[in-house]
C-alpha cells in the first residue's frame, strides 16, 4: 500500500509519472513569474489613479482599468499554464502554449497606447 500523501490538484498529479524535478521546478518558476507580472499590472493600474500624472483624465482611467483587468487575468494564466505544463510533463506530451498570453500582450499595448495619446492630449 502506498503511503504517499495526496497532492493537489489531483487532475494534475493523478496522471502519468513523476517528471524530472528540474522541469517541475522550472514550471513553478514560470508560474511565479506570471504572478509577479500580475502584481506589476495591478500596481500600474493603481498608480495611474493614485498619482497626479499629466495624462488626459478619461484616457488615464481607461488605461488604469485595462491594467487592472490584465492584472486579474495574469494569475488565471499562471494557474492554467502551470497545470497544463505539469500534466504534459507527467504524460510525456509537448508543452501547451500559454492560452492568455496574446490577450495579455494586446491589452498591454492598448493600455500603453491610451497613455501615449493621453499624454499628448494633456
């Protein structure tokens, strides 16, 4: 009888075989990088509203909201990406592409453009 403890989430750890620990640890570092990115996006959204910046008010609010939305999406990508990569490692499959990377990148471009236009109009 196996005495190994159950690991969460079972839909990840209950599949395949244990991969090389270096790959699982690299996957964890990627997860943490997405979480750090989320914190930076949230901080950008808050800072735009907290600081008195020379940016058109309407565009500043719009950019702030975009950054806050992206900051909420990034941890979703972190979790989904970590789970998908860990399952793929355990099952010997190719790693999946990050599903939300394109919307996060596009949103960052949109927020940046709002700020550029907002500075020009201020």
